C-alpha cells in the first residue's frame, strides 16, 4: 500500500545484453531521465536539506550549544514525543478492533467504514485542527459531556493526544488489516474449539501473529505524530513548557528570527522521524522475508 | 477478494465477546470518524446556506481559493512531469547510486510540514543564504507565491514516483526494448508504450499530489507570511478566520476544502480499484505466454 510501501526494487529488469553489463544500454533516454531526476531532486530536496544540515554549524559551535541549551526546546520536544507515543499506543487497540471488524465480520456498512478509515488522511490538517478543537472544546459535542465527567480535553496535552490519535488511527488499521486478512480464521476457530477464551485467543493467537504489523503501524503513527502541526495547534493550549509542541516552537523561533534555534529543533525532528521510518521499513522487509521463507518451506 | 475473505460462518451465533467488539467498532467509527465531518458541515451551515456561500465568495476567500488552485496545478504539473522521468529511470535501469536516489526521493515523507517550510527560509528568507542577494535584484521568494510553490513541491515530491515505480518495475522492459528495435524515440516509447500501461497508477499518484497540495498547511504557513488576499491559501485563510472568531466563515471554507480533498481522494480510490481489476487480467496473459 502506498503509505509505506518502499521503493525498493522487486525484480531486476531483463536486459538484452546477457554478455556484458558494460555494453551500451539499448533503451534510449537514460541520460535525459537521469539529468531531469538529478535536477529536480537537487533543487527541491537536496539543496534545502543541505541548508538544514549546514546552518546549525554556520554560527559556530558555541551558538549551536546555546541553541541546544534551551529548556523550552526540551520541554516542547518532550511534549511532542510523549503525546505521539501515547496517541500511538492508544490507537493500537482501536485500530486492531477496526481491522478485525473489517476483515472478520460482515457488518452492515462495512464498505462505508472502510472508506471512513482513510478520512484522517484525506482531510486537510487545518480542517482537522479547527474541527477537533470545536468538537472537544468545553461547549463542544464531545467536550461538554467529557467536562461534566471532569475531563477537559481541549487546550491541554490531552487535546494534543486526541488530535494525534485521530491522525494516527488509519496507520494502525491499514498496517494490521492485510496481515489479519492473510491469517486463516480457522486458527481462531480451532482455538475456540480447544476451549480458549476470547482474551486467550487475542493474547496467544492473534497478538503474536500481528505483532510486526502492530509495531510498524505504531512506528508510522509515531513518526507522523512528532512532526504533526496543523491538526494539533488549534486544540493544544500552546503554553510554553506545558502544551507547546516542537513544530510550533520552530514557528515561534522563526518569528523571533532565531534561525539557529528553529533549525536545531527541526534537525532533531527530522532525525527522529527518519530513524523511525527507516526502522519500520527494515521491520517490513524482515517480515516479508519471513513470509517468503515460510511459504517456500 | 471479498468473496474469498473469511467471514463469521453464521451470523446468528455471535459470542458476547464478538458483539462487544462489534459495538466497540461502531462506537470508534462514530465518535472518531463520523462526528468530525458532520461537525464541519453543521458549523458551516449554522447561519444558513446563504451565510456559508457569502463567506466563500468574499474577496479574500476567493483570492485564497484562486491561489490554492494555482499552486495545486503548478505543483501537480511539475512533480508529475519529473516524477514520471524519475520513475522511468529507477524502474528501467540499474546503475550505481540508484538506491541513494530512491532513498532521497522518500525523504520528504518523513519531514514535518513545518520543517519543509523552514528549509526554504534558510535559503531564501531575510536571514537565509541568498534571500538578501535575490531581494536586491528584485526577486522575492520567501513570504510570496514562489515560496509557497517550493514548499508545496517539497511536501508532494515523492507521490507520483512512489505510485508509478512498483508498477513500472513489474512491467519490466521487454516492450520498451522491442519498441527501441523498431526505431521508436524515447518520448514515443514513454508516451506510447510505458505510460498507457501505467495510466491508472499515474492518475492515482497525480490525485494524491493534488490532495496534498490543496490541503498543505504547516509548510505553506511558514513561508507564506499570511497576507490576506495575497499569500493566503485556503488552509491559511481557514486559520485566519478561525483565530478571528469567524467560526461560520472558517467552517464554510473548511467544508469547501474538505469536499475538494475528499472528492480527489474518492476519485483516486475508484482508479485504484480499476487498477486492481486490470492486474489479474495482465497476470493471466503473462502466465499464458510463459
């Protein structure tokens, strides 16, 4: 699926030249395509990222240390990372239930549910932001009943987690769903016949089989969550040290013309989400190899 | 696929646990996925359809809609043209450094929108590397439309290549090599042989680019400067209206943008279903030839 499918090659293209690899490729257009790709990639991706990598060092090591020695930055990073982890964890059971309902039941409205699951991907983040802020505000449809229970969601870290849960949910469902579909339902039926209780089936049968897909869904949701901006800023309180997310602090620093400060936060965010996505890609490749090996055995 | 998918064998005998899980699934869908879009349209129509339409046809709103459409068309045109060439390069040839290119193309996906905006300020902002110099010769990129376009290009960069590449790799290059032997030029092969086969994937990638370009907020917000009527796209205008307590206007704009995005994504799923339906046929013919 397109969210996370990697571009890694699946099959070597056949070549007319079996004799030697050095022989001139018969297919025209290599130089043109290479030139166009390098130009496009260089201007739009490599050049700006090079600026991001070089800029923090430009004003010298002391300026960079000063930028790093910033309590507000660490607080913002902590808010972002903690909220993203918590939201992704809370999304795991919800996503698992939705994937199960899609794959294992013939519920009425299943098609509609299937389409609705991609809604958080489809809706622009600014729309999500103002919608969730209104929904969870103390007078909102969900905020009012929750505040009567003593739970205030909007304008606090809870609101950040609620927004990230909405954004992250499809990642979990779409990671788990194909794996669950390939898992024979006879497995669950056999466990039932052998006297397993529902929670035992979930804990002993489903969870081990689904674990890699749950982890990769978690990783994708987390990587998206730490960088998320539009759907969060309207519902977060945006109070420094308490409910200010790291991407917002980047914007604040830019408005203060503190490019060094903005760049160091940006750099940390970039490294964290890239590392997370690389780990997910590795996990997927391993899982794929495992399946292939099983199939061949 | 659905015919083969396992289903509960008889709906009459669902265990209590199953019923509880099904109820939970409906509750999750209802609270998390149905309420938000319903709220968008309810808030937009709170003062009636007339007020909603009036706020969409306000001059600043119209200028935001126009800018969003312009930026989307430009970003889709540029990223699709280059994306096709990149997919061709990566699918049809093996060369040293290929995997590096693949990894670089993927990078924008993992970048926070805010960072995707910031990088352009580092180059073209007032304190950026070339901002001053370009300003002196009368070229403004940051806080103007060129900056918005660059930010949009960055965030929508990988989609076309990503969608096309797996399909183009599956195609192999036998047809292209045959066309070469018959004397076809590169453009002729691309237009006449490769792209017709990949048309649904190309459309799907283009529509994904469209959806993201229309809705991009964080990256554009950093480079735009938020000048109403000049550098405000639809998502930025929504923010301005919402922060100015113009709730009806904000949600009317949000409803329009949501409809545009959902229509784009809906069209894309139609094309993807079409692509999947055509795939088995291809596999059959390939199997017959082998």
